[in-house]
C-alpha cells in the first residue's frame, strides 16, 4: 500500500516546486540544478531522445521512415545534442511543436529543459539561466 502512496506525494512535490519557485521547500527541481544525481545524457537525455525523437531524427532511420524530418537533423550522439541544443529547446521545451504528433507529457518537457540547462548548456560554455543554475556547493560527496 505505502509503495503506491509515496511516489504520488513525491511527484506532487516536484510539480509544486516547478510552479511556484518556492526555494527552500522541497527539492529544487525544475528551477535549479541541485538534483542528485543530476540528469545526464547517459541517465536521461539519450533515452528521452530515443523514445520521442529518433524514430524520425536518427541516421539509422531510412529516408522513408523519418516522417519527413530533414536528413541532417539527427540526435544520435552527444555531439548532435550539443549542435542542436537550442533548437531542441525551442521545439520541445519552449514550444510543443516536436514531436509533431505530441506524445510527451508536460513533465518530460520540464525535465528536458532542466537537462539542457544543467548539463548541455554548461558543456557549451553557456550559462543556462534560472536561479541556482550550476550550484554545486554544499552537497558533500
Ligand atoms: C514523426 C517524426 C518526428 C518526430 C518523432 C520528431 N520530429 Fe522533429 N522534425 C520532424 C519534421 C517533419 C521536421 C521538419 C519540419 C519542421 O521543422 O517542423 C522536424 C524538424 C525538427 C528540427 C529542425 C527544425 C528546427 O526547428 O530547427 C528540430 C530541432 C526537431 N525537429 C526537434 C525534434 C525533437 C527534439 C523531437 C523529440 C522531442 C522531435 N523533433 C521529434 C519530424 C519529427
């Protein structure tokens, strides 16, 4: 029984922390980069892109299987992500125009935004913006 209740409560806390920016309450998820462990290409980004994007945006999808996605827009590798980061954000975080038929729930877009802000943009040498970005101190090990 309890195992059903706890995730629901935790999930609610996540959503609340995104909406009202209550710093100091609940984990700072969605507005900062304090998640432990952080979202990475390995534990999050690669899987999300494979599930939601790469049926069309992969070099391994043949021309007729790509749903008309441009042949040069692929998200198979970390380097692809670095190259397309701004456009991934524009199409799937700031707007919901990708995937064309939807299929991503709002939380996935929030997490995608967090990953871009906290791992991808810093790797590009860009500061992603938003309070708490890149705060690493205080975490210990
Ligand atoms: C069903 C096929 C399909 C899926 C799945 C899909 N796309 Fe696309 N994508 C397209 C098509 C078609 C275009 C070209 C037309 C357009 O830009 O709207 C495109 C173009 C793009 C572009 C290049 C144009 C630009 O705005 O810079 C980006 C970036 C992009 N998609 C991101 C994504 C992301 C991120 C996902 C997953 C979250 C995704 N797409 C999922 C079909 C798809």
